[in-house]
C-alpha cells in the first residue's frame, strides 16, 4: 500500500524557484489576493455538493451576451470531449440547467441568471437529421414568454460563448451542461448523462478498479470538467479561492478542515501527468506540511464518497477542481 501522507517532498532548487515565481506573480490566472484574515474560513455551503454554486458568473451579461434570438434549424456539433452537442442554426451550443425540471417542464433561471444564460425562444425552431422532432416542446416562463424545451429540458445559450461551437459554459457551477441532441447531458461515448453528469451506465473517472495502483498524484479525464488531478486513492483534489497563494497559506481550518482535508507531502518521483516542479509544500498553522500546485494548497473533499467523485466542484463558489497546470477549473 503506497504511503502518500507521510512521504516528504525534498526542498530542491526547483521548489525554491517555484516559490520565487509565486512571489513574483501572485495574481496569475485564477489567483486571489491574500485573504489577510487568519483562522478558519467556512465555505458558504459546507454541506453542499456539486451544483450548489448556481449563481451566474459575474459579468456574464456583458458585451458578449447574446440576445434571445430564435434557434432556427437545430444542428449537431461533434466535440472530442463531449460527443454530440446540440447547437442552434448558427452553431452556438445549447445548455440545460440542473435546477430546472423536465417532467413537467419548468424553467427556474430568471433575472440576472437569464442575462448570463439567455433562454432560447420556442418560436421558429425546427429539427434536422439526428434530432427527434417529437422531443421539441416549449415551457411558459414567469414573464409569459415561451422557451424551447428538448426532451422536456428548457434550453439556454451562454453569454460568454461568443463564437460558434464554443462550450465555455460546460460544468459551470456544477449545474450547467451542454445538451445532447435528446436533451440529456452531452457526454462522449453516449447520447446523454445521468443526474450526476457522467454518461449513463458508465463508471466514474478514477473508479475503484482504476485506483488500485495509482501514483501519489496523477491526472484523470473527467467527462464534465476535462483533465483534473487526483491523489493516490483516486480522490479528486481541490483548491480554495480564499487561500493565499503568496505567501502560501491555508485559510481552511476548524469546521472547514473537517470537510476539506489538506493533502500531505508526496514523493515527487511518484507523480504522473504533472510537471513535478509545480508541486511544493508549505507549513500549515498547526505545523503539518500541505501539498500545493502552482502555489494553490490542495485538499480532498469528504463529500466525495468514492474515487472519481467531483461533488466538491463549485461548492460555496470557492472550491474548484484543478488542472495539471495548477489552474482552477471554474467551468
């Protein structure tokens, strides 16, 4: 059985160079300013799972926002990561919102949410080859307008998709997903996904069988989030936006630490798919060492019941999975 908590990370010149780069560039992509407040910081929704952060992204209704225009003849786009994706006549991706309902149809994205995620009008829409016309319908919104439904699910565009075939809204807040031609979640290898966002009938990424002989830290392809990092037990690793990147400091303690477990030091020779120089450790307030990637402290989430779960994604709007380059995956 591989020991991953107790193994030490050697303090090398490479690690020192990484720490220096963090000091020089604390505001890199996804970085936050030091919190400045020591002690425990409890997530806004510490008990929640993926999908709790359903608020629309700031600035989503900016200049790139699309007006509520008809979908025209629906088309199907092919995505290497998502498989078949439902698009409008101009090639813009159509999305579904997990807090909506399909039976009977109900649209719950209103106000600022609808500015970031413009509802697709039900008028002037038609199907094409590969799209069952019987699945097309409509739902009445609170303002009296009619919104397109596919397989019962209300359809939306994403304001930050400014070019055809983009899927910038995929996985946003753990509640927004590109739609497949049948209205289910788009997922490579299948026409849709189940409630958890994974292809129906498939095992979760990094499942029990796969996680038997994993490196201490490695990468895995998640159906919704893309390439993310995990520990030696197949558990997804997360970063907390209220932590400080430089100086490196964890602002998760007390009740927060009961839910989000700091990742200990690892052997850099036992890393796969990640540039070792991106990994280093720092001392927590209690004196223990915590692993970080590109200066982001790393954690596992107790709400992930099995290897490959990503229930911590978007919790409280502050917890996110991490790419092999140390970037927070926010959507």
